[in-house]
């Protein structure tokens, strides 16, 4: 008895195709690392041709940067809503640390195995390329809720102060390539962030 023929694969187009290519790029990066990754190996994994890749990305480093950014955007960390700014921050920073430590380890490994040299980017430029404008935007609702509850006045606190807890967590993950210890996260919130917020609010006569 002859085996049934395999069903024909549906052609992928537009965003669906690009998402599949970037998923293949990320999975190849995780499995073999940046140094061994090639456009050919990504094409094989994506079950497409190299020409399809080159129509979208000039070389493997541009594809890898896009794949890293795509993976991060496709795996957002959900915002908590505990009813208090301190508890929200502790929960969010723990969630970011646990969810993204593996992502940062892969991205850092790519950076140090040739990605920075191939792209000509500095570490800071590579970070900004990967994180883009999303470095801080996703947590704005967390602060807005605290503002609405009267815990903070967003008009008085610089954006750099609001971004600081998350920048410190990302810095620690990039340097250590593992989740932060709970004591470190608590120190960021209780010893650094909240005293700064209180100082800015006291300067303007706010509680």
C-alpha cells in the first residue's frame, strides 16, 4: 500500500512569512550561536531559499538583530496590578528578570561572538537597536496607575528616574546573564528608586 502523499505546504506571504523567517533566525541563533549561523542555515530551517532572506536583510548580522528584536516583541512581560506602586515595581522587575534573562544571555553571546564587530555598533547602540523605543514605553501604565492613585506626580519626576529601575535590571542581566537575586531587586526599588521619587516630590512640596 502506497503512503499517502504529504499535503502541499501553504505559501507564506507578508508579515506571516517575515515572522516565520525571524523565528527561524532566532531558533538558529539559540541552537548554534552567532559565529556558526549562516544565511544558508537559516534558510534551511525556515524551509525557504537564501534569496528570500536577502530580499529582506542585506546580511546575517542585520537578520540576527531583527530576529532578536522580533523575539523580544513577541514575548512581552505582562504588567502586574497590585494596587500599590512599590508592589507593582517589585513584581514587574522580578517578572522581567525571570522572563528575559535567557533572552539577554543569547543576545549577549551573539554580541560578543562577532555581532558587534560585523555591524560596527557599540554595545549601547546594539542595545538601543534591540530595545528600540520600547525600553520604557511598556511600563508607562504602571506609573500612570500610581499617578492616578496619588502615589506619584508624573509631572514632577524625570523620565530618567522612572526608567532607572528597569535600566538597572537590564544592566545586571546583561553583565551576569542570569536572573537578579530578590534582594538586589528589592534594593533597586527601596534603596534607589523610591528615595529618589520622594526627594523629587519633597522638592515640590508633595508627600
